[in-house]
C-alpha cells in the first residue's frame, strides 16, 4: 500500500492581516480623524459613546473603558473592597492575570477544579468557601459562559461578590443573558486576539452599580475628580481614544465575527468524531462565541508537532496551570491538587477557528487531525 501523501497548508492560528485588508479604508479614516483632532487620552466623545454602546450590548447600566482586561479585573476587585486577608475563589486553568490581580491586592486566590468543559465547577466553589471568602471569580473560558445560575445562587446564599472574568466571552450567553451581566462586575479584554479587538491592549468593565462605575472612572485617571482635585490615589488605566474609536467601529462587525466563528466551530464538531478526541459539547442553554476552539486529544504534543510540520498553526491555552507556576509556589498548592485541570492541561489543543477561515480550511484541519490518528 502506498503511503499517504501529506499535503502542505498555510493556515494561520489568527489572521490579523486579513482583518486589516478588509477594514483598512475605514481604519485609515478613523486614524486620521483622531490624529487630526489631537485628543488621544482621557474622557471624550469616543470614550463616552463606546461605553454607552458596550453597556447596551452587554445588558448592563454601565460600562467603563480601561486600558486592558487585566486592569478591568484589578479595578473591579479594588472597587469591590477586596484586600489583605480576603479570599477569592477562582479556577487555576485561566490566563495568569485573573490570579495576579488578586495577589496584587493582598488577597489570597483559592483555586478550585473545573468541569469537563474547562469551566469552574460550582460544587467545588461551594466546598471551598470559608469565613474569609469575599468573592468568586468565574472565568468564561474559550467563549463558554460558566453555570452562572448556580454560581449566583451560591454567592447570594453566602453573601459573596461575583466578578466575572469575561475576557474571552464578549457576546456569549447563558440562559439568554450576556456574559458580564450576571455578577457585580464583568471584566472584558479587547486585546488584538479577542473577537472584539483593539490595536493594542484595551478592556472594559460592565456593572449595574453606578456608584462603583463612577469611582472606577476616577481611579482609571489617577483618582482625579478634575484637573485640580485628586479624590484618592489612582492609576493610569484609561483606554486610549484611538482604541475606543476602533472598538466602536468593530462593535458593528461583531455579530458577523461571532456567526462565522460559530459556523466554523459547528463544522469542527461534526467532523471531529474520534475516540481519542474530546470536543466539549454545546448545551442547549448556552451560546458560545468561540474565542477559541479547544479539543482534548491524546498525544497532544505529537499532534501539534504534526500539524505545525504541514503548515497548520495551533496553540495551547494553557499548558501549565497557574497553581503549578513558579510564581504561585508561596500559595502552597501541589501537583495533584486539581486532577481535572491538570489532566486537561496535558490534552488541550486550540485549533484555528478565526472568522477568515473557509469551510475548506476547517475541513483540512479536521482531516489532518483525524489522519494523525489513522482515520
């Protein structure tokens, strides 16, 4: 029998050049308008318009534009009063920012394990609550919203603050509600790799608490009430005007971005049927926007090397859980503490799902994954 001829591909994990090609005339006009006016930082029409539109989109009273998703998490925790001696329950399979902000405020991150879909296990959350617990920070990983009905019920019964790490889930829904609208605060990233993306770091917080939003707006600009008055020591956490104008423009395109990513994900789900591959199924009560498309696969590293060798780019989110990172050594966690998280970390592989992929691209990636296992 003749050996299978291995084709060559050029399928990127993300495709920012294609986005630039598609949007360049409009982006150039936005850039020229902002540059010619010469207003680049601080409050202004672009910031106010974007905040109003984001709040409406997410279904909250307020949105506060900030310079990153990390600062969104940090300021939400700070405004919520989290500090030394407090505990915040969160999963260890997130990007490091969700834990780092807790540590920077002097609080203690308390990790709990996750479900098969990689999202935090509500039952584990409840078991982890102590007299020092002040907040729960669920992470809507991959674009799938956590079981927020159960988490909010737990929080209400124990009088806890809920801060949603919604960095990967703009537009995602659970039981008909958008991410960022369940907890006291929703924290979003608009990093260039996100579904709603700026041309650099950017982020925002959603909330129904108008007093908290007003304080956050002061804190993002050194704690200043005006040019002459500093109400409290603050930070430089404001969003640049150029990013706000770009995000305002791209917010109109977000529904199409989400629709195409969901179409690509649905095709993967139909094609990737194999005993050595697990694709978390979509539930009837969720609407996943697929910031990432993550499979759990046997011989993951070998599979990734094979795909890379034939021109298919992939990623791993995230290969080393936070509780096993060198920076987390002082927290006292050890290998084996979170079996589901650790098992998934050895198996997860993020396939390209960006909106510029054709059906033929998706079929090629799925076909090569299956071919690796001899199908």
